[in-house]
C-alpha cells in the first residue's frame, strides 16, 4: 500500500527514488549545499580520469546511470501499476537456509538470517573473503521497520536465482543502519553526491578494499518500464569488474578522495562573526514562515514531516521577540507553531487510538501517514508540545505530550527501563494472517468501528470523519490508487467544542465518550497481529526520549489539579515520568557504558553491539543528563554529563579545525570522517553539542567554563557558511548561535533539602515558564557529595549554598553570571520574578 503513495510523494519533491525512506533521507540527511559545489567537478574529473565517455567500449556508463535506479523516471508514478508494487509481504519462515547473520543481535540482520543469500555482517571476515576471491562486495543497508527493505528481501533476497548470482559473483554484506550509522553515512553520502538523493534499502557495490564502485537504493528484480532490474545490474557489475577492474577501483578511490575533501571543513576563525550570530536565527525563522502552510499547518508541502527542529526554532524566536517587546511578531510565530501542532495532533499522522506519532504524512493535510513509529520522533515532539504548553497553558498541548509519553511508557519500554527503537509500518492482516500489509494494524472499516463502538458509533463517525467508502479522500496524494478503499484513518476535521455544541452536550461528557470509544478500539486492535517491534536500544534516541520524560515531570505539574484525562492519555502522575527517565539512564550506564574506558557503546540487544558510541550518542545523552539534573535529578547525573563531555572532547573534537566528527576515527573500515550539521528528522550532533556547551559554560566558572565556551565558539565558526547561506538547514544550530551571543547568562540556584516538598514546589515554579536561556542548579548544603562537586567545579555555588541555607525552607536565587538578586522563598514569587523582565 505504501508503495504508490510513496511514489507520488517522491515525485512531488522530484526525488530520484520511489521509497518512503528516500523521502525521509532527503529531508533528514540530505547534505544540501555542503556537497553541491563538488558535484560537477566530481563528475567531470571522474569521467576524465576513468575514461567513462559516451563512445567508450567499456559499456560502463550505463551502469552508472542504472545505479541510480530509476533516477529520473519516476515523474510518472502512474506507470507503476499498483498490482506490481502494492503487495503483501510473506510472514512464513521456511528456514531452509541459515547464514552468518543468525548469530547477530540486530533485528534487521536477523530478518535476513534465513535468506539463501550467503550474507556476512560488516567485518573483517567478509573483507578478507572478498580479497581472497578477488570479487566485489555487494553492500545492502537498511533497518528492520523499513517497508522497501522488506520488499527487496521478498523480491530478490529470498529468491534462489538472485541468491545464486550474489553468492557466485560477490561477497554480500548486510548492515543495520541504526546499528552502524557510520557505515551508512559513508555510502549514503556517496550515493547522494552522485544522484542528489538516496534512501533505504541502500544498495552499493564496493571493491574488496571498500571503495564504492556504484550504487543506488531499491531495485526491482527484473527489468521493467525501461529500467534495469537487480539481476541485470548484478550481471553488468560482474562484467565490468572482470573487464575493467582497475578503472573501477581508481574511480572508487577518487570518489572517496573527493568526498573526503568536500567534507573536511574547518573553522576560518576562532569565533562566529557577530553579524551571523545575530542574523542566523532571524533568517531561519523567516524562511520557515515563508514556507508555512496556513491551511493545514506545517512548513512546506506534501509529503509533510514533523521535523521538530523547525517548531523548536520558531518557539525560541518568539520568546526572543517577546523579550524585545515585539509582541505582534511573537504572536505570529506562536500562531504558526500552535496551529501546526494542532493540525498534526488532529490528523492521521497521530495515532488517536494508541498514542504517539507516525513517521510522516504523504498528503498536505497530515491525514494518511507512513505508519512506522520512530522513537526519535516521539521524544522530540513531546518536548515541542511541552514547550507550547508552558507558553500558552493550553491543556490541548499538555495532553498531546502525555499521549506520546504514555504510548512510550505502555508499549516501548523494556523490563529494565530501556526504551525501544521503533514499530514497523507493516503488519499481518487479521483476515489473512500469513501476509503483511502497511497500515493493517491502524485502519478501520466502518462496520468494524460500528460493531466495536456500539451505541456511540454515530458520534464517533462524525468526529473522526469515518465513511463506508473509506475516508482517504481529502487529497489527491492520500490514496491515488484506492489502496485504502473502504478503510478509514482517523482524523478530526472539526473542533471538539463545535461538535459537542452541535449535540447539545457538555464538552467534558463528549470528550469522555470519545475516550471510551477509543479504548474499545484499542482493546479490539490489541487482538490484531502487531507490527514488528524493533527492540534495539539506541543511546542517542533514548537520550531524546529521556529528555522529554524528565521535562514533563515538572512542566505538567502546572496543569489544573482537577484535570480529567481520557484514553489513550493515562493520567500518569507526572513524577512517574522522571522515574522512567532515570531507569532508562540506569540501563544505559549499566549496559552501554564502560567505567574503565569511560566510553559508550552505541546500541544494545541481547548485549551491547560491536559499534562504539558515536557523536550523537554522547551529545544526546549529555543533553538528557542535563535535563534530568535541572528538572530535579541527583548531582550524579550532572557529574556524568561533565565526564561524558570530557570524553566527547577527547574522542570526537577536531582540536585544530573545530567542531566534532561523527565517529572516533578508530575503525579503519569506515572511510569517511564527517562533521554533521544538518538538523533533520534528528538534530545533528554538532547542533546539540553547541547547546550543551553553552549550558555547561553557564553552570560553571573559571577555566572550565572558558573551555566549554571556546569549544562552542570554534564549533559554530566551522559552520559559519551554512549559518549564513542556508540557516533553515540548521535551525537548532541557529538557536545555539543566539544562545552563545547572549552577553550574560541567567542562573536560578535553589538551596535546601532535596527531598522536601518545598524543593519540589520551587522546581515546578522555576520550570513553569518557557526560557531556554536559564540554567537551574539545586543544592543541599548538608549533602557532602554535592558540596564537594560544586567546590571543585564552581565555588560560587558552594558559597551561595552555605550562606543561604534555611533549615525549614528552600531559598531561590535568580542570578546573572552568578550575581544574584535578593533571595526568594515563595514559589509564586519566584514564578512572578522569572516572568518579569527584571529577571
């Protein structure tokens, strides 16, 4: 089902490949301007040096064209017959074959463990085999919840004929991109640089020394519509390797050299220019405002991705405009963000029955989604809804934040507190349990809904636009080939207030009925075959979720005490969210952190993965630790954040060129070491690191603070060109640049017993209003560990604690660069002070 919709979505952005994942890649990881200047030079130089001329007897130029499958031909999506690509994926497992992937831990690799293809995991055994046999490597990269990865497996990797070609002519390697993002980055960058886009599954042919020879994404098994099939491509590559091996190897080596040169950016000065620091955020939010969709919300056109860094930067800017007295502009920013969040939450991209958000919407009205659920979306979106709630105090936004967190708490957390990675878009259909189809778990016929909901069916149908013919008709992009005919994806097209008023019913009663109906559907849905759960634990993604749980523990305490919640919101005591955050941190510390080396591992499933921690793992985890501490966690979490920042600086920091590499550089099989900046589906490690460094510099004093600040300045200077020319590509980094440019930093220091109710009340008050530029420190002068920490890291705080301790109360000090106003001991007074411009 996803196929045709994905083709249309791909076509809509002139993307070269028809997969949902390629669209995801384009928005989330596309290198944008970073690689464009070298593309023409790369092609010309490559053609000159390897003699790929139109009349060359090599016959290899067509392979380069074919390797970008379908590279420009999908402007005609209707030529792809629905019957050819809208098919079900078999769930039966014959286990006639078993390969080396059977001993791996990755869910994606295990999905391929019984293919007839003689797969190897990424590693020296595979490389040595390719060298010994002197054959190319076929590298296939994907992830366990990738729809088109499933398609290519069924069509090609489960086919004995295709497997024979691969086994006879190549050494085949499978890589889980979520387990090895460093490997994926190298070859995705290569494919993107050549063809302007990429996607998963990523299919790349390598020399035995791992240089890329050619590549693409999804290939159908057979030639079709004038495009080569996978079997044809395998034959062409084999022939080219046998006849022009030296030319291919030189081409691959040259490609890596060119990419390495293009990606080796360094700072031109030690500090970002003042002009760019002050203008980048404005230019970024101005571009976003120009792309705003006033009818359906969001920024840009279909397909619509909930790229959280966009509303994050708009919210940051509206706070800044408010402080400057530009209230009209601030209101416009708030309206754009709040309306977009409302449209998303009311649309089908939101799972109304079970909570949480799907990956993206294929249409402009946030209705028909690609049904995959990713942890990185949930954590970031919860934080955005929390931010808008803290500004507006509108319970709509706090309820959506709870909806997301309660979904994670119910369905995505393991027995030891670990948070899982994703749920698949595909699942078996109840009426045909031997096959899988995208969205089967989430869509409803009208008869199903009526039977389950019962007496309130009419109310529910009107509220969620449920129709006998199916409701995927709001846009020409929603379901162009009637693949959802007769099926309904829940969407709220009219306001709850309006519909309750129409029925003459009190709003609270109406909302309660909806909640009861959703719970009935949830219970019925729970009996359906569930989508595959990727129970891999990724440190970086856990960090994003931990942050939202920690922040929710205090921000949600400003909800009215008598608030009534309706399913799927569970009405969780907000303090429980902090416990979720701490349990997840404990799991990481116990299972993915080596106290001797002080290094992180990247992921866990039945044990730690072989991959080391990457920049994102350190940066996102440090951010989460700072949030857990600032929202009431123990000093040990802040201490660990400081330690991890030291290791991050030691392992990833370019000490001469500035900024952070995405890998340690210790694995010789990873041919590129990149400094990422693009804030896409996930923020970049450098953007998050810049904010972490500003926060740490504001907490401490002396040489430690100076070092953090200097590293942040150097980092931003590395990306000065991007901040100047394409700030909309780096919204979070624009916020970091503005944070660093603020001349004096605000600290709120709370002194008193940590376990006292007064401390909890003060923490709630200090976090009641949105202010990304304040730092919160809480200290108990009777706690020797805390006092020792602050005496070493910032003696000012230790001295303040000692001189302001009151036995039966908590003292709050609002400071600028640790020069503080008169102490405050009343939570309401503290809240008022922080809201005033005098703070």
